[in-house]
């Protein structure tokens, strides 16, 4: 009976239901966005640049990676290509949700597609039945506002810290990468292989000065993805033939 009532409420006000579903995500984004703001300040970005990156890119892992590459004075083109590789999974997530969300005009789809993240995708994907455009906009909107708003908060608070603390925030960038990587490794051994192979190739390219750091990251990521996927494909083919 409770589920039927909930379904009726969802249909009457899908935007409100989406906003409510996004509250836990918005709360979870707070510390990560604040840390991003801290590090952006320590990297040398202005408040405007910090907020614009969150508002336009809206991708936590890519923004942290971009800060690291900016700090190393890596070229803009390399940063864009690396971000594209990291976020290419969004094509698959968007295609999947396109089958789950009601039909609507392209502009509305583009608006909520921009706000799709790993977290909003996970919440939307487990919902029963067809989802409305209003639900998706509500879910993504509150998550987006949280990320952008607390990025600014992190920058402003970071600007008030002593210089020695601001300089030390760069260490938090690597701690964040480890924090993102370890849970993924626990869930899939393939992620560990991808990370190790990419790190090995990157170290090789940098050590022998084969190319710039920016292109080294891009090429290492691509080689690792192709190599590890080829190995897994070979194993699957061998198992099916055997």
C-alpha cells in the first residue's frame, strides 16, 4: 500500500520527488566539493575559475585530475583529451538512461543529460518503471547546486587559511585519488590492473623523456585500457572455446 501511495506522489510531482532523491547525493558532495575548492585555491585558480570549472565540467574526478595537470603546467589540449577519456563512460550511462526515461524533446534531454554523474545515474537506474523528465531534472539540479556551491565555499574558506596550510593542501589531491581508487579496486580486480599498467607506462615515458607529462598521461591511459581489455577478451574467448 505504501508503495502505491509513493508511486501516485511521484506522478503528481516528479520534480519534488527527484529533489528528495538527490538530497543524499548533495550531502555527500559537500566535503568533496569543499576539498576541491581548497585545492583549487592552492593550485592558483581564482574564485571565478574555480566555480566555472565546477559549473561547466561538473565531474569530480576530472576536476581533481585537471588541477594536478594545471599545477604541473600541462597544456590545455592534453587536459581536454585526458578528461574526455576519463569521462567517456558517460556516453554509456546516458544511453542506458535514455531507455529508462520517458520520451521528450531533445533540449530537455540535453539539460538533464549534462547533470548525469556516477551517483545520480546509480540512483536513477534503481528506480522502478519509467522515469519522468521532471524527476531527472530535480535529481540532477540539487546535486549540481551542491557541487558548485560548496566548491565556492571551499575556495573562500581556503583563502582564509595560513599560507603553510594552503601549500599543504596539494597533498590532499593525491589522497583523494587514492580514496577514489581503493574502493574501485576492491570491487574489481580489473581496475587494479588498469591502474598498475597505466602507472608503469607513464613512468616509462617520463623517465626516458619520450614525451611531455601531459601526453604521457593520455597515452598511458589509452594503452592500459586497450591492453587490459584485450587480455580479458582473450580470457573470455579461451573460456568459451574451452
